[in-house]
C-alpha cells in the first residue's frame, strides 16, 4: 500500500533553497541532521527533498511538483503578501480539468503548482 510521496528536486545552493522555502513559502526544515548536499523541508502534511546539483542550468531544469491544498485562495494571498513571484503563466485561475491552480518557480526553476478541486 502506498502512503506518501516525497519528491526530490535539484538545487544549486542549499542555503539559497533553504532560505526561499523557509522564509518565503513558510516551510520548516525536516529532520535534526544537516546532511551535506541534501535538504528536506516540510509544510503541513507534505515534504519536499532536494539534492545538490551545482552544475544545474535553471533554463534546462524541468523539475515539477503538483501540490494539492484545501485552502488555495488563502495560500495564494499569503504568497502575494510575501511577494513570492508567481509564474507569469500561472496566476490563480480555474482550469478546464476542474482544478483551481497557481504556479511558482523556485530559485532553481523547479515548478511548484498548487491546486484545489473546484466544487
């Protein structure tokens, strides 16, 4: 039986990635050990893991994660309030597949899309 998924995304600089996810997106660092070249962050019931890839060219990074939420409007507003950059094509909107979504790009060009079912 599958119970969780923890995506692993590339990062060029652990300090920059840590700061972005903790300060801008409201995540917390997960775990008590500080592993060289590896970072784990958590918010509510999700975790995202990062591995160091110093040679990563953000223009060639296609890392993507779809994160479901039950408070899409509040999350979107909180990101706007913190001046988190919203993807130019990813502002909050209802999609034809029945989801209300928005997207952001992290410092390494990993795409995070947040979605909630439209009822």
